[in-house]
């Protein structure tokens, strides 16, 4: 956006301000492949071998020398090659080899024809379709060569990466150590779920969503519970968090005019970066430091806390963990109805996408968009990023939810 609420930083400027101040953790550990899921690679992974490690058949069929093929000719079968059991005998001229998927192709044979294109005869096999030269062979090193970079430092080890590493025979991987993040909620009005509420009290819900997202990011969570609006207790909790964790996240206590002490404690124990972002929901978002640890102050409203964590804290923690920065997936969609914008703020509305009869992606609101209405978020599968009013039938940008909330 070109303009923002007075005193509020734009979303992109806020994100840039945080990222430029964050240095990834340096400590590394070696973990077994079986326990590596979700970790961040500490160094490039170089292939120790060629993939495939030898020429092999891409299907069940017959291997032969293409130069010896003559239409209508029958080939004698010299033997059979199985996966893990190479055929080592000589193959006479004009003969072929029965071969199974994954079996090594002997030197000199250069083509495999699928068994469905051959017919059995008393003398051997007869081509029922013309073969193609060098077909159906996976050649040594055609996918990966020894020494190739197969995964870059900063990559997250997900379910698609682990089979690749296993294919290369790697049993241990060097990764960045997992982050530890301290979280707590502030406010005299907050109570734990399962306890009775008195007049004016509400249940603390934000920590449950924050901890769930941290867990999905592979981050260890130090949950310090609910801290009342007491400056001495808040000060002790901040000091404990700074001593025990790599970063600190609070929920509540950052809105202007609240009976809170967070800003004073930041100034006493560390520093204040910024205190307001031109976004909806989530304008009262704070960034700073407690001693040498990064601090993220989320709003107390449930949807605001969720959206600011997702849009601002998530990319900051990914960089702190050493993960390669990847831009969020944002694509255009057709608005099924009017979307009204928030004045001078980027509005992250909650939407539900679908595909219409023409195969086009459309999006509609999930309902009331108030910052305390979590039902609209629970029903959504994307953010609708509204920077100006969008009429029905027009294009609007959506951001698909990623793996930390699905």
C-alpha cells in the first residue's frame, strides 16, 4: 500500500524490518534420517552416487540390440534378468533378454520393448509393434550425478525429501537445531478452558492456535501459560523467557490504552522496534527485543492473533530457524460477491475458494469478519487480500493456507 494509518507501518515494511534484523541460529546437530522430518538442512546435500547407479529397465519386457531388429524376425531368449539379480552370461547375436522392471541392462543391449508388444513363439519372441531405439531404459546418472547438489541448505525436510535422501543411501543428516519459542498470554480476564467463568472473564484460546502452528513448523514450544496484568510478574516472565528460548511471543497487552506494561518492559529490558502495522485484523502488533531475544507481541483478539502470527511471525521464525525464504502462494480468483476494504489498511479477510462450472477459481467470504469471530477463520481455506473495494465478478488476490494450519 502507498499509505497507512497514522503511525502504522505497512505490512511489507514491517516484515522487511523484522527479517533484516534476524540472523539464523548457528548451532547444528546430526540426526538420523528416520528422525529428520521437519528439520532444516544445515548444509547442501551432495549426492554420493549416481542415480540411477546403473542402466536399468523402466518396465517388464525384453532387452536387445536395436541394430539387430528386423521386422518379422523372432528373437531367441538368452535368459532372464531380475531386479537385484543381474544376468551375467553372454547374449548371442540375434537374441534378447527377458528383463524385469529395475533389473540391470547388460552392456551391449541398448533397447527394451515392453512385453505387451511381443508375442511368444516356440522359437522365442516376435515383435508385434516396431520398437524405438534406446527406449525404456533408465540410464546411469540420468537423474543425479555424483557430487550434484540434491537439496540446498535451508531446505525443510518434508515427506517428499526423505525418500530422495534414502535413495542416495544417506542415513544421517546435518541440520540446524530446532528453535525453542516461549509463548504466554496476558490479561486478568483470561481463564483456562475447563474452569468456570466469572463475570467479565473469557477463556484463553490464542495460545492453543499459536502452539499448534509452532508445532507444525517443527519448533519446540515453551508454554508459560497466562500471566496477569502485574508488572513484576510480567517482568519475571519476560526474563525467564529470554533465558530459556530463542524468541518470545505474547498474546494481548499491545493495544493502545490497555492496562498493560509490555512497552515499558521492552524499553527497560531490551528495545522496541515498532508497535503498529497497517493491517486488518491485527493493527496492534509489536516487534522488539527482550535482552538479545526477538519479541513478537500479538493482539489479544483471537483472529488478529492468528493472522499476525501467520503473516508476520511465521516468516520471521522461518528465517530464524535457517529456512530458505519462500514467498506465500498468492493467486487471482473471481470474487463471488463484493469485498469491502478497510481504509488505509491491507485487509486479510477469510475466504473459501471453489471452482465454478467454467473451471475458474472463485472465492467467497466465510461470513462475519470481526477480529473476535474465529468461526469465519475455522471455515476458511484462504485469505482474501483486499486493498481496495472489489466488486462481484472482479479479480481479487487470495493466499492459500499452507501446511501449518491445514
